[in-house]
C-alpha cells in the first residue's frame, strides 16, 4: 500500500514539474521574448517548489531518478521502494509530455512537435536557438549541476534544517541550475524530464536521450558522495562556534 502511495505521489509531482517546466517552454516560450530563459527557469523552479509542498510529506518529492539514486546512495530511501519512485516518475513524465503536446496542438496554425520546438534536451548544432555548446559542455553541466541539485536536496535532510524551507530551497536551486544551463543543452538534470519530451519529438532528441539519462545519474551519485563526506565530518565544537560569532 505504501509503495502504491509513493508511486502515485511521484507521478503527480513529476506531472506538475513537466507542466511547469517544459510546459512553460513550449506554450509560453515565444510570448516571453527576451525573458525566455528567466521565465522558463522560474517555471521549473516554481513547479518543483509547488510539488515539494504538495507531495513532500508523502514521498519526499524526488520526481527525478537522479535524486532517488542519490538518496539511495546516501541511504535516505529504502531500496525496496526505489521501483515505486521510478515507475511513478516515468508515468508522470510521459503523461505530462503528452498533455503539453495535446495543448500545443490547439493553438492556431500547425504545431510540429520536433526536437527544435518541443523543449527537448540536445547539444551542439541540434540546439540552434542557443550557442553551439559541444558534447563536453553538455557532459560537464549535466554531471556538475545534477550533483549540485542532489547535494542541496540531501542538505535539507540534516536535522538542523527547517522543514518548512525545503520547497523554497530546492525550487530556487533548480531555478539557478536552469539559468546556468538552458543555453548549453536546454537543461535536463532529470532523466524523466528529458524522456517525457523526447518520446514525442523523436529525431535527434531521442537519439541523444541516452546522455541525459546516464550523465544526470552519474551526477546524482557524485552529489550524494560529496554530501556524505561533509556529513561525516565532526561537528564544530560549541566553544569554537561561539568564538567565531
């Protein structure tokens, strides 16, 4: 029963993320004009913030396989529950991407969901609206920024962290991540976010999908390991803290 509840919560949370993030890029990207990058980054960040408060008490609001993997490495999630998280995330992403497509088709004119119009993740000349960052640029941002996201998520599990600030913290983190990397590869840091758009757009987005699965997962592991090293360091002595103040 608990697994079904986690699966459902993760599906709903991932669905919210898809509508708020890729949904903003596809449905409002042109209308935002010069503020497109900021608007899309806020769409992702606010969607994560909303989802965190909506389903956080139920599943912890992973809504990202890289986060689930990172939490598993840090032993913050039971191994037996991982399939429920992943299945829910995949379902939420597929339904979210499908709904964005259905809505986009209702606009005047002919909407062609292709890798260039459907908020997919790519690198190089396959992403012509931004600078031509190469494979290694994509490689670096996906590993480093996914690691940052997982590190911040794990930092919110510390006993001294205020529970009510979790949604705001992770939401702002995801916003900053998108501000940094939208011009590089349209920002993944989340394998199911990429999957949810690529399966409809097809073409180069589907061919390059492997990278946006593999590298965020590697980054998630790296972020978890970095947090574990910091977490295991001895706490500063009370006297030292008082003296620094």
